[in-house]
C-alpha cells in the first residue's frame, strides 16, 4: 500500500505519526527506503523554503536584468569599425535621394531625378578609380514582363519599362562569377522612403566606392542593382533576373531591405540551402545580427510582407542573404520615414557589414563553385550582437538528439528507483504535466477574455503608443492566473507533500515539455529547434551541478541564485527573441486591417511569452513558502490597469515628433462609372473613399470630422468586381470597413483611355477579347466571370489564369516613363447556363494617380486639412470603370 507521504492529494486530517513519518523520510520520494539510506549514509534534507519576497525579487530582478542587457545590446550599433566604409558620405547620398520627396514608379522624381543622381555618382566613382585594378560598367535596363505571385492571397503583376540601374564591378582581367547586391530606390506614395529603401542604396553607393578603390584585385565580380520598382510588388527585380544578360553570371545575392526605420539590420532569410553563405556572414560580418528563427517565421507567411529575395530565389534559382532594418516599424511607409530618424551609426554598421561580407564572398572559392557547396542548411543565431553561433543543420540534429537522450536518461533514472513501484513517479510526472498544460490553457482563455472585453469596450489598441501598458494588463493577468492555478494545485491537490519534492517534480515537467518541443521541431526539420535545445541543455546541466547543494540545503538563497545563473544564457536569448517578436508584430497590428482584433493577437503573444519565461520559474514558485502577496500584487496591478484602460486613459496614437505612432488611413477621391452590356453608362457617382488600415476604423476620427461616420459606411457589392471600388492591391478581405463621402467628380488631366479592340469566337469554343488601355503609371484590373463562364487563358504571366480569389482575378499594372498603350487579352469559356441579360464576365479597370498634378483635388485637400495631426492619411485620386461582356 502507498504511504501517505507519496505525491498524491492528501487529506487535510492526518495522524501525528504519519506526519512524523513523512517529515522523517525526505529521501523516500527519491526511491531511498530506510535500508538504503543507512547504507548510503545520505544526510537529511532541510525543508528550507524561500521567502515570498525573496522569490519575487529574484525572478523580477532576473528578468529585468536580462531585459536591460538586451536593450543595451540593441543600442550598441557600432562596437568597432574598420574605417573602410564612410557613413558620412553615405548619409549625403541618403539626404540627396530623399530630397525629391516620394518616388513612386513612373513619376519624374523616381524615373528622372533619382536615376540621374545615382548615375552621376556612379560616373564620378568610375572616373576616380579609372587607374585602379577594377573596371565599372553601367547599364540602364527598362524591362517589360509579367508574373504571378501568391502574396496577399495571390495576384498577377504586369510591368512596362520600369527602371533598373545595373553596375558591374570586376577586375580589369574580367570575371566569370558575380555576387549581386540589390536595393530599391522607389518608395510608396506619400512617403520619403528614407529607410525603405533609400538608405540601402546610399550604403551600396559607398560600398561600390570602397570596393573599386581596393588595391588588390577582386577574384570575382559584384553587380550592384539599384532597382526602381520594388514597392510595386517586386517588379524590377523580376525584370533583371529573368531578362538581363548579366543575370546568368550571378551565383548568389545580398538583398538590403527595411521593415522599420533605423536600428540594426538583421539577417532574417538565407538560402535556400547553400550553407556557405551563412558561414561567410559569420566569418566576415563586423556587427553580426542574425537569427534562423526569424527566417523560419518570415517564410511561414505569418508576416504580411515580401522582398526581392523571393524573386531571386523563385525565378532566378539563386541563393542569397536577406537583411532588413526592423526597429520602429510604426513609421514604416509613412511621412515620418525621413533621413533624420536614421542614426549615422545605423548606416555605419550596415555599411561595415555589407562591405566586409561582399569582400569575403568575392575572394572566396565557394562563389566560383557554388554548386559543390549547395546542399545543407545552417543553424545560426547571434548572442547579443557580439558573436554569431552557426553550425550545419545535420550537426544540429545530432546535438538535439543528444540533448533529448540526456533528458530521457535523467528522467529514466528516476523511473527505475525503488520508489517508482507501480509506476508511481511516472504517474505523478503525468499528473504534474497535466497541471502545467491546464494552467497554460486556462491562462490563455482568461487573457483572451480580457482582450475581448477591452475590444468590446471600444478601447482596442490602447497599447499602440503605450506598449508597457499591455504588459501590465495582459502580463499581470497571465502571470497571476498561472501562479494561482499552481498555488491551488499545491494547496488542494498535493496537500502536505513537501515543497522541495514538488519543486523537483515541476522542474522535471518543464524539462519534459521542452524536450517534447525539441523533438517536434527536430522531427519537422526546423533549424529553430536550437531554442528548445538550449532550454534543455543549460537548465539540466545546472540542475545536475547543483544536485548535491539542493540535497543538503534545500531551496536556499544561494541555490536559487546559482539556479538562475544557469538559466541566464538561454533566457537572455529567449528574451531577445521575444523583443524581436514584439518589435515586428506590434507595428504590424497597426496596419493589419479592420477584421483581425489586434488585442486578441497581442494578448496571445503576451501569454505565449509568459508561458515560455515561466517554464523553469515554476520550480522556484513551488519552493516559495507562500504566494499570497504576489497574487495580491498582481491582482492589484491588473485591476488598476483595467480601470485605467476602461476610462480611456491610454490613447492609441501619437503625433510626438520624437516617437510618432500615426493612425494609417487610405483616402481616394474617386469617380465610379458602371456600363451596361451594350456599353452605355448605367450610372456613375463620385466621392471620397476612405479605408482604415487598423481595427479601430473611424472611431477616433469621427469626433474631429463628424462627416465621416457610420451613416456613410459602405458594404461590399458582391456582384461587382472587387466590391465596385478601385482597390490598389487585393486586400478587400482584410479591410472590409469602408466609408464613402459624396464629393464632386474627379477630372484628371490625363484621363484613362480604354477600349475593346476585338471580340472573336475561337475554333475551340471560347470567346477571345482584346483590349487597349492607356493611363497613369498605376492601374488595376478586376475580372469576375459570371455563373457558367470561366477564364481559360490570358496574356499575363505564363498564360494560365492564376489565383482565383473567391471567383475573382486581380491584375496589377505599372509602367515607367514613355510607355506605350497597354494591350492585353483573355479567353473565356461559356456554357449554356450563361444569362444573355448579364453577359459572361464583369470587368473593371481602375486608374490610380500617385504623382503629378492629377494626384490632388480640392475636396481631397480640404478633407486632409481636417484630420488630426496623429493621423497619416495617404491620399490619391482614382477612377473606376466597370463593363459587362
């Protein structure tokens, strides 16, 4: 029969003899009966427990210390510099490029002013280095092409005469193999685009200057591509890699991008395969900042963004390295993305890294024989920006398996001890695991309920300008609920079981759960498995080293400090990864559309971070004499924060010049014209079409502009292509809340010219229609086949219609200067079910005026002036014409 001192729920009433037996047999739960204890002469464990204040100070101080270390490392942009890269000169390029304002494709600012400046600088560099060992060749490419991409649900892209400036740097003896360095100088509408991506082009100009002036000839060459159409969803890079003759000599590439403004540039994608590229970065980068976790998260599609990396990988079949600035994404793609917000040290570190990595690669053997080094992936991560750890994925698999085996041996030894009669330890480990998992789900459910209450109260995104307020509200709820569940388990289920043994048991639970995570990620072939590997190896090692101390003295303060010291390395890396997650996702929630409740997402991330950080902390929570004051403190913080949030104390947005948090809005002055089957105009209307890019809609705008209210909300008209509105990109499912304020008709100086050239029946029973359109630099096509009809082929991409978005097709078009009229065709198969009254297909074309005089209108200017200073309305003029055939 099991003794009362085994780890099971114990009745509160026990006789004194049993209590003395339990107190006098501290080693019984470790499988040591009285006889064994006499033979081994093991000392008794003192039932020393930690004071509540000690636990609180230890854990809070530990997390705060590591958080401060992470923040300090992030602020240290430049630790050392070789001096080869001149950041001051690069900054002058940045200021000159951005001085012309927004640079949308097709605008004179992009196609003339910026192109001419870059060409002038390249020519100056070429003349200065004419007597050196290197040669510079410049080619301005203006490609035309089309492709389909599964971004934003999927659409087809068509470009005509967009601009690429390709610069070939090679030794005068010529080279056969080349690295490609890519940046883009175009920007989104209404943004100077300093960080995205003028700073990268400025860095590349200075890297070119540094490389061409090297006295030692390069072994291989470098092609610097300044592409002028990335914001149009990666068009110029596609034109280069699929059409330029130099593309055949490219063996690998480095892409410079931005998802934020300033800070450190992080390596967030490499490959595919080709581990030699990561090894080159590890060996050469002066200021390393890289993580394979970022790569696997980005490539999972969780982050709604893409870069030219995708084009070179998928259409060029070449490997590369993708780097991007990620800090302060709140002002990414806004008017605040200006040169003064990019620290010179950010430019210096980016330049040092790119220059050193390119120098290493063009002097390496691997570049010339890249196919021999193709296979395999790399595990890589940096430690506070000081150094990068990198090793082959196959080595990582071996290390992971060894860590898992060590865990199984550690837990298995406890399973074969005499006290595990009838599988007692296994049962208790299973029960404790269930308690831990239950605490996670109950905590998540509780925090989600809180986030839904905040949303229903109309206080969503209160944390957008006050991030630590979300930590206080959702974090206190998560930590408090988790501690409460474990406290209840400790007092109600485990009763009078010795706390030292419970602490030991829940350490084993944490170890087991991380081992499960390690096995799962390793089995899936994910390099991110190094994270659970670290969370297994370091805690297990420190626990084994402290075993004797713990056995003799119990939960002493010294033991606790040493225990946390053993957790420092994996935990500082975990906290760094948590910082990256919040640094990226918090700004994204301000532009993720009107349908996803951002508080639910943020609350889930806070809960996930709490679960991860608390895993090995539960060991100390069970070693605490009490948690009452901790729970009272957390409860008080939660109640106070909930009341403050409910009262609306935290306003989501800010116009603070030092740290703006703008509300993003798209606003178009549009005229819509709807044509009947015979081509006549059925009806038309005009207005200011307003889209909120975040969940709050116009909630905070209406008090400032009463005209914008729910009475002018527009619903999607499902029988019209893309709801009957001029969507610039296929995001109608993300942004369903729209407002339409009546306004006078727009009158562009260069109106859209559109006509049906021909319509003919083919011998295979389809109807082929050919069209011609001539209009502004940006246009969109929307195709909606009717019931009984289907698209069979068209003149875009590979000729096969792709990415049917709930029965609709989206084609994105842009052109550079002096582009001819756009001619295209499609074929449609009809059946006898097609209604003769409705036709086979509804077809719409939108013209978007992003530059020049046509981008403004008086009603648009008038309404823009009424918006509060914390709002960023990106505005332009559009027209929408719908036809039925």
